[in-house]
């Protein structure tokens, strides 16, 4: 029996060959695992983005749910997607296994989308939406570990860039397919259910790709002592801990995207048009990701994050008072610029202020901390909106975002 904390060395040459083939074999100059996981994320995002932009409209228009229900549901979903990241990543590291977590995560999400498609009351969608997010937290850290292990150190950035590009392409394709279906069948409840049912197919394709193509990377056979969970957590840099505190404050202002969709619908913008706005958001998000990273490299990552917090405050204030289609189009595009910055520069800054041996734990801890704030942020915003109106709810979020920007700006 192998001792705890050490990797058992196996003499199975075939297994080693399979790991090597799965990890480093290339197609068109790109490691096979990278392309495979890129396709998995593409089909999963096609599936997800056909469903999730429409859920707020379906449950409020056809199922009698209020804005506070939308806020609570999306807050729970966002929190679940992040709260367990730190633990899943740690367990995957300890076991030295990745694929089973990836398969379980994508598989669970795909199965629960069938439940969403079959739902007839908002309570059912509420439950399935929350449970579906468990799949995301199961797969994210192990998937990223496979990408890193399947790539050379010199091409890590390129490998993650390829994966992000294919993922975002799915986020563009999904709403486009949903738009075509709704444009053809109309905006009836049956038409929405047709979109949800069609979205199950690409999700199942993604699961099939994991089973057939993705391979467990070759394991590191050099035994090494792995630190305990709490020891790893305590070893994190003090600057990182300060940044997490600021990020949690900002996350209280960073409510679910579903409320922005609901805001557009509230002022009379049709569902199929909102899908077009969502498509615009994803296109801008994809296009702005690299320039945002380059700007951060040039003027400092912390400076860009401070500016992004203030930028978010201005965007949210704009949503509070927007009334015309062109205004929402502009705001959704600007929101895409903000998210592209938030998704990339924050993690780059964390990598900058943490050591290599604690970096994975740090990224997981960051995801879990901000995830804990998503639930109250969305739930409170939805409740305030229902009780006092959109300008009050969105205005308070803008104030919190500005406070976070000021706090980060004065940190050393």
C-alpha cells in the first residue's frame, strides 16, 4: 500500500503510454486533450447558453415567479458554482486524478438540464438550476489541471487561450440557435420548452467527447509530501488575503446577469431581441479578453482591476435608468468589456501575488470566497428591486462597487 501523501508508481507500461498519448499527443500542433476539452466546453456552453438567458423570462412570464425569486435562484446557483472549488481542487490534487471529476461534473450538468426542460413550475426549475451548478464546481479545477498537464510550460497561455476561445464560441452559438428557434415558433411557453429540449443534445455530445477522447494526463511519479488543507490555506500571502476581502465586498454588488436580462424585459424588450443583446455581450466579451490582459500587463493588473470596479458601477447605474433598445445594446456591450477584464485580470493578479506551490489553492480560495457573496448579492438585489424599484437596487450596487474600487486603490 502506498503511504499517504505519495504517488504509487505503477509498472503498467500500457497505462503510462496511454497517459502520455492523452496528455501530449498533438493534432494540428495542439495537444489532443486541449482540443478535446475545448470541444467539450464548446458544446456545453451551446447547451447552457440556450437555456439560462431565457430562464428569468420563462419563470416570471409563464410561471408566476417574482424578481426576488430570480435573484434568490441565481444567487444560489452562482454560489454553488464557486463555494466548493477550493475543496474539489484540493481532493483532485491529493488523488492525482482529474478525468473522473470532469466527467462527473459535465455529466451531472447535462442530466439536470433534462430536468429543466421537463419542468412545468418555477419551483422545479429553481431546484434543477441550483443542482446543475454543482456540476460546474466538480469539473472546473480538475479540467484546468488537465489543460496545464497536457501542455508544455512554454505554451500554457496559448493552451488556456484556445480553451477560452472555444468556450466563448459556444456562448455565442447557443443564444444564436435559441434566437432562431424562437423567431420561427414565436414566444409561447411551448416555444421556450422546445429551446430547452433542444439544448439537451449538445450537452450529451460533450459528455460523449469526454468518455471517448479526453485522457488522464501522465502522472508525476516522483513521490512528494502534500501539505494538509489548512496548512496550505494558512500559507497564502497576506496581499492575497487583502485582495480577497476587497473582492468579497465587490461581489456584494456583482449580482447575477439574469437580473440584467430581466431589467431589459421589464422595459418591454422582446425575448428574442434580448437573445440578440446577449449574443452581442458574448461577442464583445470574447473580443476584449486579450486587449484587457495586454492593458493590465502595461499599466499594472491592480490598476486595471480598480478601474474595472468603477467601470462596473457606471454600467449598473446605466441599467437603472435605460429605457431604449440602443441604450441596452450599449450597456450589454460595455458589460462584456467589464466581464472580460474580471475573468482574466483578477486571476492574473492572484498568480502574480502568490507562490507557485500555493497558487492552485489560492485560485480555488478566491472562487469560493467570492462565490459565498453571490447569494446575498443577487437575493438582496432582487428583493430591493421588488420592494423599491430598479433604480434603488442598482444604485446601491453601484455604491458598493465604488467602495471596493476605493479600498483596493489604497492597498499596498
